[in-house]
C-alpha cells in the first residue's frame, strides 16, 4: 500500500499554501460567499472587482474540498454532447452554452495573466476519441454540429490520431480551445490576492444555520457568532444539494491517478487533453511538472470502510484502460485518489436564485467542466445582482 496516495496529488504537491483565522466575532458585509474552493475563489474575485464588500467562509481549510481532488481539465465541452443538448433546449441555446465555455477558458487565461498568478495554467487542445465503431458514428454527428457553429474543430481519422498521438481509437474530434491548470493553487492565490484588497476570509468556520427570510440575511456559526449581509452566494458544490428540495444533480465518486515524472510519451500529448466516448469516460492530461494524469471509473457507491481498497482497484483499472488507448506506455502510479462530484440531467450548471430561498444565490457547476461553469458565473452573478441581462441566466436557472 502506497501511504502517500491517501490525499490528492495537488494537496501533496502544494501543501497548505495559506491559512486564515476562524470566525470569532460578529461580522457585517455586503456579500457572504460560502465555500473557499475554486468556485468561491473565482466568484468572490469577480464580486470584489464589481466593488462589493465580500466575506468568504469555509468549514475546512481553503481548497480542501472538491478543489483538491479535481483533475483541472478546462474544456468548453459539457458532458452532454452538443447534438443531444440541442434536442433538449434548442440548437441556438445549446450552441450558446458551448460557445460560452470556449469564452470562459479565454477569460481565465486573461485573468491569470493580468493578476500574474503562478498556477500552471497552460492553453491546450482537446481530443475527443471514439472508443468503438458505433460511438464513432454519433461522434461524427457531434463534429458536424460543432463545425456548423464554428467551434474550432476538425475531424481526425483513426490513422491520423494514431500517427499524431499514438492513440488507438475509431476517429476523434480535435478542438482548438482547452486548457489545464492547478485549480488548488489558483484558488489559494486568487483568495490571497483579494485578502490584500480587503476581502475577509474565515476558514475552519462551521455554520450551524442560515436565516434567509429577513431582508438582512444572517449566518450563525457553531461557535455562536454571526455574519450579517445583504446576499449570500453558495459556492459549496455538491454539499449544497443537501439544503435543496429540488434534485439538481446525481452524485458520484470518481478516481484519478498520476504517474511518476518524465515517463516517455508522445510529444503531442503535452499540449492536448484527451477523453473518450465510453460511459463512464476515461480522461487524461499531462501536468506542468511532467506527469501523466488519468481519471474516470466513476461509481455511484462509496463505502468509506472499503475506500482505500476500492481506490486501489480503480487505479489498476485506469492503468489497464490506458494500455488499450495508449499501447506501450509504461505508466507507473505515483499518486491516486478519489473525490465526489455531481452531474445534471442536461449537463448544465445551476447558477442564480433558487425559489426555495430568499436572498441566496447558488453557483453549482456540476459535471466534467465545473471550473468552466464557475468562470461563467464570474459574469452571471454580478449581472444578476446589478439587474443586468445575461443570456445564460435563463438556461442555468433552477426549476428548469
């Protein structure tokens, strides 16, 4: 048993970058952001830019929820293919969601450059490979609609994928826009930046209840302190589903493994994210320190008693699947971990007000590209607060 792999790669690689005091007094603020992961970091940054007084609260240390477990693959694609999403919400709306993902990746690139944040951000391409001949048929259909809306794609044949990447598949979509990042470090650095700008941050602060019905919402902590604010923005991921009657997502457990450094790989893999059409799909990317990360083997069951044994079995299955996609690659596991994530019926996030609560907004970016949705929320949440129209608000609404 490799004891070093109980925690995720990002947490072990970076350690606890910054820590903050727990809340030990009464606080008054304009906006209270619940959740100090990548979503809370991005949204609070946008709110600070918009001129709000912001206080961020997390019950853990910063970034130690799903953010420490994410594989940080940034794609404009969502888990529901564009041609299927078009059947659900209309072709124009579906294309808007896909284009918005494309724009979000470029927006994050600009933010990282502007703020000079060292977080391993790398612009890449994305390769969506078909795992069998039947899947290749609908993937070609997917290519046609993406190409129709000029999403920057090209179709690669079986032979072209093999020649360019050494990957075995039955055809693939190559997309021009994707990226990878160390989301754990990005969250820490963004929050640190905004602390210097005056944002209040309290970690290790357990909340006992929320009073959301009054005009001035109140947050009560288990230590007996309060936060008074005008609005609360929940950026607390899958844990937020426990306070909602509406079923917005199905939760599952996913697994990932990272290789030792500098294993021999096709040079084009360093610039490309890869995922396949199988359900659940496998995905892989290189890291900024020369490792190969693979993930997948999703499961709806996660029995804590057998968690370590299950993780080891899943890590072996991921390595075995890798051999069918990249024959001959000598993958030596260095780290492996698992984490809870959610998926929605249409692959889209829930961002905005819930009719269940007054004075509370939610940013629930479920799915394989939750970070991309969180970047979109950097515009959506300030627009909602300002009463400004945003075309995505209706598509990402609760009760849809």
